[in-house]
């Protein structure tokens, strides 16, 4: 009886019983007994058939069917949304209990998604599946890979080539310029946007008033210098900016050019002139000049980061004045961009590079929002930020998650532990959880993450049954039987109660039991699914046929379509002009020493050729020269 009570509390069985009663009431014999005519009886048969089928359906749903796919989760998935075509939605995976596919619409995808779980359980696999569908639809993709796996780059290129979109591929790889397009992330955007992008690489000032003062002063100076660069109609790169922010001679050159080409009433020129005045010093002779010490105090940390971006292998990627990649134009055109960040070997520079990319992405999203509706991407542009905690910050990502939907952008993030996102700030954690409509939770890396994700998945109402049983015995007798017969009494009691309670829909212990490629999918904060994620792999023969990664250069970008600049600063090529007299003298001495070292082996080879002649003497210089000429002829 108790088991029947529990089953009656199931909503599916309640509907089954209710519809069964409706089928009996609406049956033709019932209506015939009421004296209704033949048309009413036919209507009764139809009503009974409909109610009976619905009753059977509800009853079958209430049965405990064995799962179609391997799972130990014990979760009954929600009914999948309406079946969408491949071009009209995205396949997330297959329900373990029913085997049915779960697809979501473009509108749902534009409300963003996340994939969380320990390494190697399927986060990247799920993202690759979504990117494959995105590429097949003709949509754009930006994949920021925080772990620089060469296999990921190869997979990305093979997907594009297999689907006929090889020419749309762009690769940003600061660790290997040979496998990278050029990308200058300080060239495009308004001065305020570029300055904010650069300053995002600095540590947060917190509650330090002094640190905040210097950061705001650096921001004001950067905006002034970048505004003057826009007025000069000169292209620039990271190394140009690093030299410009630390060398008075470079600033004077920019001042002369801007003053000659810009009307005096231009507010950007006035801001630049006022900034230069704050950096001047007046010596005893009364002639004011720019103070290099003040510049270094103001821009030292900023210039140092720009110098790292503009030098070595990273500099070969960022030094172009006409780069292959312009993020706003490529987002609008639906290009396929893969950005590899070497966070393992070059942690600090890779983190700062990633922050610059995030800042440029934020600028591109803002410009897309300002475009008319018909100029925004028809297929939502997909951004996948893998291992986001290793390179992003809350200030850069919070606003895009809140507003990028109107720009037809879909943002997805992948991370391992809940604590890695909490380090970016509790406010950002709330923004991320509150602005991701689709959440995939894989096997957690630690207990704290499992408990946090279990709370996110929500609770459900359930019934708890309790039993209480009691038994008592009483035995009475009289001494030597003098006072009557023995008496024996036994009592029993039983009590059963049913109490409504709340429990987690998926407990932390069950999340820890998830297998590889298995995830709990939370859609729209209410629908929950036990999913198996399909894995896309290319066979070795197909990989060989597709070939290795090849860099695609945009043939039409001889001059950037959104920049008026036709010349560049070229400060790096002219670096000797910005050296002091002492530095130039030291460089000359070093160059002379280098030439002497290079000449020493040649002199040694000439001495080796001097061999004794037939008379026991040394060969003459003419003979040596003649012998050398013979060697050359041979």
C-alpha cells in the first residue's frame, strides 16, 4: 500500500488516472445510456480514443525504462525541444535515457553557454561539435585556446578545409610566427578603446589611491598620444608605441608632424599639447624640454608590456601596419579565427596577449552593435574561450556577456574548477552564471566544484516516507498460584508518515560519477538532460589527404579598409635615432668587436693555406692567391 501511495504522487501517473477516467466518462456506451443520439455516440468514441491514448502515453512515461546509452546518473531527461533542422539549431548531444537528440535554436545559442569540468572529460569535444556545425552553416568562429594544443589547431583547419572554407581560416600564434597571420591589436579602435585595452594588462589597483592615481594618469596620457597618432595619419605597432612613450625625441617628432597637419582648434591636438606640457622640465638655463624620467615614471609598466608584445616571436606577429586580421571586419565577414596562447611556457606574456585579444573583441562587439540590424551576422558569430580563467579578467568579459546578444554574438567559456572563476571576482561569477542560458557540467575536478554545480542545477520536490513501529509485552503472575491464573498481555503499534521535502536534482556524488563524454545539460535554467556528447574525429587517411595547416593571406587587404593611414612610424627600424650619445658609442664598439670576431676565422684559414715550397721555404703571397683562384675554378 505504501508503494502505491508513492506512485500516486507521480505527476505522470496522476495524469494517466485522470485521463483514464475521462476516457470512461466520454465513451460511447456512457453517452448512449444517457439517451443521446448516434452523432453524440460517435463523438464519444472519438473523445474516448483521444483520452485513452493520452492516458497510455502518460502511463508509459511513468514506467522506469532502462537507459539507451550507458549511464549511472539515474536522471530522467526533460522532453527535448521541438526537432530543429541542422541549419536551424545546434545539436548538443543525445539523451542517455531515451537516445533522443537535444537541439537548441539560434536564439538560445545567442544567450551564451558554458562547459565546466576537469581536464580531458569532453569540454573541448563539445565545443568542436558546435564549431563544426557553425562552420557548416557558413557562420564565423573565434576560438581562443588557452592551452596551445597543436592538435586543436590542426583539427580547426581540417574542419574548415573539409567543409570548403579553407580560405576563411585565420590563425594567431604568437609562439610560432611561421604558423600565424599578422595581427596588430593596438592599431584599430578609438583612442579611449585602445588605451583601455592596453591598461587591462596592468594589475588591478584595488583600494590603493596612489596606484589608481598613476593608472588614471597613464590612461590620460595614452589617450592623448593615441589621439595624436590618429591625427598624424600614421600607422603604428606595439614597438612604435613603446618607443614613443619613453623617448622625448620620438614625442617631439610626433608633435612636429601633428602641428603641421592639424588645425589648431582640434581638441585632440590641444589634449596632446597639454599632455606634453605636463612632461616638461625647466632647467637652470630656462629652456624647457621633455623629461625622460617623467615619461618613464608615467609609462614604465605600460611601455614594458608593449615592448614584450613588439619584440621576439610575438613581435613578428604584431609588427605589421597592414595586418591580415582586423577583428571587427573578420567578425562581420564570418571568418574562422584560431588564437593559440602559450600559457604553459610563456605564462605572463600569454595572459597579457589574451587580455589584449579580449579587449579588441569587446571593441569589435561594440562596433557591431552600432551597425544596422541587416549588417549584423545572420548566423550568430560563435566565440569559444577555452580555459578562460588563464587569460581573461572580469572587467573585459562582464559587459560582452550582458550585451553581445544584440550584436548577434554567441559567447561560450570553458573552465575546470569553480574556484578558478571565483578568482576573477564574485561579481563576474554571478554575471557568468546568470547570463549563460545553456550550461554543460562534466565530471568535476574537486568536491567544491561538484557541490556548487549541484546547487546551480537546482532542487526538486520529493516525498520522504517514515515508519515507526512499537511493541509492548506485559506478564503478570501470582506467587505459588495462590491468587489466580497467570496473565499475559502484548501490545503492538505502527505509524507511517509521508513528508514533502526538497533535494538536489543531481547530487554532488552523482556528478562525480559522470563518465567521459557525459554531461548534465541545463537549458533555460529549468530543463535538465543526461547527455552523451558526440565526438568528431578525422581518420589518419583523411588527415593525410587534408594536409597540414597552411596560413591563408587575405588577397584583398593591401590597405586596411577602415584605416586612412598610408604610412607608418617605423620607429623600430630607426631605433638608433633614439639612442643617447653614450649608447651609440657603446653600440659602435660592440659592432666593431663583432666584426673582429667574424674576421678572425678568415685570417686563420689564410694562414693554414701557407704551405712550404719545394725549396723548404714558405709559399709566397702570389702563390697562395693563385692556389686560391685554382680552388675557386675547381
